[in-house]
C-alpha cells in the first residue's frame, strides 16, 4: 500500500493513496496520523491494506490525490538516523575535504543522528540563508521502522521495515567541515530534510526490493537538467538491515524512526568515481560529489551550489516508468521570503 | 508550575504536581500528554498554571504523587540536542582521550544531536550491555522549548524556554572515542537518556534562574556516596539562550525540543580541574571526569565505570533543601534481565 500525509496541523492527516498516485481516501477510521498508525502498526497495517485494496477496486469514496498538498509522510518524527551506506560517496566527499577515509568505513556503518522535529514537505521551498553555506541536495532512500528491539541483528532487522520513501537530506556544505572537525557530528550543516509525498510498504516494490535494498535508478534533477540516476541497489555497502542493526546496537528504536541510506552513489565500471551524466555516466545524487569529480578530472569544480530560484527534483520510477513515491520538487527560496 | 507524565502508553499521562511534590492532579482537560500541551503552549500553559494554583490551594481533587510512577516528562521527544556548555568538562574529557581541544570551543557552542525516540523513566533501570562499553552517567540541566523560529538570537531565545528539568545523559565511554574519530558524532555511545520526574516552569525557580542559567548545586550520587555537587550556574560558558540560538541557526525548533546543558562541571578556585568530594572539592557529574582528575593527580584512574547493581541518583534542592525536580534514581541492570 501507499500512504501519505496531507498537510494539516503538526502531524498531517493520513490518507491511503492509489498505486498510480491519482486517487486517495481517508484513513482516519484507522489512525489520524501516520505516527499514530505506526504506534499501533500490527493492528493498523492490515486495516490500512484493506482500505488500499478497496481503493484500487473503486469500492470506496476517493478524491484526487495531489502531491503538492502533501507534508512529508512523517511531518516530524522521533528519530531521523541517516546512514552513509554508499561508501563511495563518503570517500569522494572526504577526498574533496582533503581528509583521509579510514578503511574501517567499508565494514563499520557510518550513521549520524539527524534532526527530526520538523521536515520540509516534498514541495516546500528550501530556505536559503547564505551563499557561503553552500546549499546542496542529497537524494537518498529511507525506511520507516516499527518497534525495533535493542541488539537486533541485520537479518532480523529487515522484518522491521514498515515503509520505504525517498529523501532530500538538505546539506550546507560550507558548514560540514567545521562541524565535523569539532567531533560532535552534523548539526547546523543539516537543516530540515524533505521526504517523498508517498511512503510505500515493501511489498509494493516487487522484485526491486530484496528485503534490504531497493534496486532502481534514483533520479535527481537541478533546474530540469538530470544530475544523477545511480541505481540505489548498486554499491550500497550496508543494506537497510545492517543500518538498522547498527542503530539498534545499544538502544531500541521506536516505531516511526526513519533510517536513511545516505547519498546514493555508484562507482564507474572501472571502480573509480562515476562520470557526470553529460559525459555518459550515471551522475550523482548531490552537487558536492559532482564537484569532486570535476576537480579530479579537470582540476576545478565548475558546478555551483544551490541559489535562490534553483529547483531540484528527486524521483524514482518503476519498470513501467511510473513514479513510485511521487516526486520531491523543491525551489530554493530566501529564508526571509518564506 | 510543575508537570509530570505518569507512565501510560507511549507518551505518558500529563499531571500537574504540587510544589512540594506530594500531590498531583489530572491535566487531561487541558492536554492528554505533555507534548500535546507544548504543541499548544500559549493556550495550554495558562490553563495548566490555573490548575496548579488550585492544586496548591487544595481546591481540586488530587492524589498522592509518586516519583517512581513517572515516565520522563517527555517519554519520547522530537528532538534532544545536548550541548557541552561547561567547557571545563570537555577540556578534561578530551585530555583523558589524549585529544587537543580547539580554543574555538570557548566561543562556539558544541551541541550534538541525541536520540530522542525513547527515554528511560527517572526510576527505570539503565540497561547494561558490556563492561567494555564503560557505562557512565552524566548529570545535566535541560530545558524544553516552545516553537523557536529560525535564526533566533541568544537573548530572544530565553523567552522560548517553557520548562526546566534534570537529565542523566547515559554515556558509553568505551564507544565514544571510536565514534568521534569517525566524525559523525555520537550514536551507539549515547543510548537512552533519563530525565527528572518533574519538569518545572522557569518562574518556579525564583532567584536561582536568571533566564538562561540555573544556579544551584547539582547533586549526583553513586551507590549512595556523593559524586558531585557542582553549581549549575557556575562555569556555564554558554547559557541556554546561547545553546538554543546555536541549535536554531539554520532551522526552526519544534515545540517540545529538549536542549541539554552538557555535563555540569566546576573548576577549582585556582582555575584547574575541581577536586573530588573526598578531597574537599565539589566533585563531578560523571565518572569520566573523576577518572581524568585521578589520572592527573595520581597517575591512574581508580574509579571504575558502572556495573550491574550500581545505583545512581541525580537531584537538585532549593534554598530550603526541598527537591525541585524529584530525583533521577536508576539501578544498572543487565539488559537481558530488563
């Protein structure tokens, strides 16, 4: 099934969305909000699935579903833990910062605790504060879990994945190096993220979902031009089971916790950094990576970070070309004008 | 007024508590949970204050308030951002890890994003996982804010402090160095924190509260023996206004976000590290700091980290000797036995 939260109050209003994203129907009889459904997932999920079936069959009243009316599926959450499962991305970005990447990064997952008290909606503007902050997108896959017990192993963790969605993990590159040098991780350099209009249960993903990885190109665009289409199932060093197990090593995770994949990134066939789309590669899921490759190939980064007026788009399509999660489409707008 | 959440469901049941912590009364007519009250704070706060007045005057039905029936005031929260405002503590702990502390730490606040999807109750056991993890307490002061706008300045930020409470920021010392070296901040080394049974509005604190700092000794005990009584108003390099402003520099904070002071720590009169209580000092709010000072003074740390069966207690008393927030009292218990 596919679920969304229409904008309403702090936590949105839960609706069930048709597979083709054209129709939606109320879910209030089951739960007023997605968090409420997740808090009671074993009871709520089958009832929501029944509504979804009746919606597909045209057996219940429905209304036109409009992606621009959506908040993020969880407009705020109790946890946003974002991994860096595509170690290739980490290696490239570190190279750009002139920092060595320890070899342990290939075996020990990297996860940072993100802010989760307020997410941007999938069509909300991205606040622009200062050109020096180097505003960047990061296109990712993210999962929402039900209650995960302390110490779960990577294989068992897969069963706790309730929903899958896309993310734009907005990043301020100009602030990351300073914050990481302080040692306490990201804070100011990671303002509010945005998620896709729709979150889907793993069973909707068919063969593209192997239980821990989603295999399909993740499409990113800047001002209409393709930035990247790396396959999210390729070069994902740690699958979602592994990321969840890492997060739950010393504490249980509450239903509704969101775990991110980190920026999706594919290597080139020769094992080196992938090429820009303009040069025949699959491109990148963030501008920083494109800039690193430009530096490596041509001596200098040519791509600039985002400025007011720029528009980004993140989407994923199924084998038939249909949008799975709806599109994250955001314009960069001066914070003073929002 | 003083507020608490009795254990019930995932988010507790909000009650108003008498100033002397002996009686409580339902607050459901205003809001079922503390988060619900904070979501609507401008409307809820005066109504809760009115209930508190009537409770003090004995004008409404009440029942015996028992601290051990409490969850943390927010059993889960949308944000837990913990500062390191007592830079003295940071300097000492870094010294112990053999890492230099940059001088900028005295002017640029250090805050890490903590996990907030599930807090321990003030009398809940602390799960013990592995002796190698080096289980430690950290006694802190924490505030809960209402909605904080993006870019708030340190002075205006003070007006957004809705509640004050105490915290035990449970820390796994054996995991901190490895995680900080990875650069993404704490994750596994910061399992669930616990907060005091009661959260109080700043006006309850009288002269001890200057709008940004709480001046009173923070009492910590391990197995009944005093560990520390540093004054939370002394050596707090950044006040709560400064910490909130730092957290809100690039994003708004949602009502109910919790901001921690970091481990409370006082220097000795000569500017050096404070002495253990046994040597006439004010002691420490965590074992790590005591161990560092033991190493500095005697060449080796003698104090061990926490083991199953150990009990910790964190409390603060007003000028008349009465407990302000109730006590955090936790026993360390093997995780497999919880």
